[in-house]
C-alpha cells in the first residue's frame, strides 16, 4: 500500500467507464466524513499509476482538495487491467450493462480477443458476452454519448422483451398523456388513536408530549412521520387567554407544543384544533 499524489495517476481507463455525478457526490460526502475507506487499485504504466478501480474516489478527492490517495499497485498488463475492471465491480454491481459492454468491446477491438476468449477470461458465459456486445453494435451514436455522460441508462435504449419497444420511444408516445405529479407528497405517515393521560400528555414509544389540559382523557389521532409527531383534536373552538400563553398558534391553524414532557423529540410537534 502506498500514498500516491493525485497528479501521478493515469485516468486513461476512465474512457470505458460512464460518468455518474450523483454517485461521485455520494462518495465525496462519505470521504468528507470518514476519509478514504478503500484503497484505489492501479497498475504502473508509462503515464503514471493507471487507475483500475477507484475513479469516483479520485474525483471526490480532487473536489475535497486532497493531495494523495492510498493505492494498491498491481503488477499486471493492460488487457488484465481491463478484465479486472469487470471483476472488481462485479460483487457490488457498480457497473451497468453499458459499461460492461464498453470494456468487452475495447478488449475485442484493441487486443483482438474473440467472444470465446472474452468469456474465458471474464468468467461469464458466451451468451452474456454476446448480449453485452450487441448493446454497442445496435446503439445509435447520439444515445451512446448520453449514456457515457450518465444522463441516460442503457435500459432506456434497449428493446424491452415484453413491449418489443425501447422505453425511450414509449416515453415519447406516452408523454402527452402523462399527468403531473401532485403538488404535495403522498402521506405515508403512521397514524394511531391515542388517549391523553391524566398528566395531559400523549405517550408514544417512551416519550410523553404535552397537550393543553382541555384535551385530557380525549382520544386524539396522532400522525407520526420521520421528522415529527402531530397530534390532532376532535374539538373545534377558541383557546382561552391562558391556553394561548401556553401554546403558540401558527398561520396554518396548527398549534406548536412547547416541549415534550421528558426528552425533546428531534423535530417540531403540533396539535391542530
């Protein structure tokens, strides 16, 4: 294991990988918190340390202003390095079908390997190799560029087994009939009917939430989300001056509970009248 300066890395194999900016941002966030958890895999080439596995870690380290990366250096030739592109990404399936096709096509065109040999060196079946290569041969040039940039996946451009059409073409046909998404997100909250106890609290999973005393012993609907606990009342009407001092009224007719009884819940808590 060695620490290699970023300017010593050779990125020539990135040409047979697609760019996924969202994945780079995920790795960047992880490295900003935890640092580099996995070494970059590379081989020594005429241009420097040719990266085989770890392109997203390299791009993230550049964005974070790092000067070097931990690197494991392998003593292998270029064809072996390209085969390892498939092997290293196979367990966690970080390569899509188009990227796998690019690697196979490059091995075939640059190193003159036939489909039988490709199946042997990669460990995949001849059928798998043939299907991947057909993606390259049947793909339109303008779509290839979009897939390389990560703005389109190969699945969008492949003929579907059931519809016998490309999802991309079907989208064009169906676009005029699509309805816009609702302005509000679908509510997937958990709802319970809970009793306000003698301490004027609603109990939920070890926490008690204070509500105005007028709701004592009432059964209140409680909506639980990831961020909040919202307590509703069946009663309608105005609060007294004392109750108004106890709670704070919001413009959307919701009442903000000042605090939970024991520990603060990590969000806002409301009761609506």
